[in-house]
C-alpha cells in the first residue's frame, strides 16, 4: 500500500462536516485501505465560484491504499453531491 493525501471541498450548507469526513473514511476502509488521520480546516471563502458556491469546508485526509483502488475512490467521490471538488496526491514513502 502507498500513502496518499486527499483534499476535499465540501458544500457550505452541510450541517455535519465531520459526518461527511467519516463517511469518506469508511469508503477508504471499505476498499481495503488504512485511514490515518483527518484535518478539518473549516469554512473558507473560495478564490472563484465552484458549482455556484463562494464558500466551502476544506478537509485533508491521509490514508494508505493500493494504487489500483485510487480510480474507484475517485469515482465514488465524484458521485457524492456534497463533495464540490477533491484532489488525491500520492505522498513520498518514508
């Protein structure tokens, strides 16, 4: 398994951001990954509108996952209507 970092931009009308992050971590665990930590940055103003929204909640998640499963987690995040944008980056192995 390789280490990855996931930045998620969550819709500003979401009442329970922690619950959304927990659901994403359960998806990672369901794909056989190892969830390490989550850092919720809070509500921030966006540099430009995304899906007609000018604010959003940022969350940063660290996890380990097989490289073959990254396309599946990418697909599942695109299907969530509460996730405005996401970015998955592979970290250097220590």
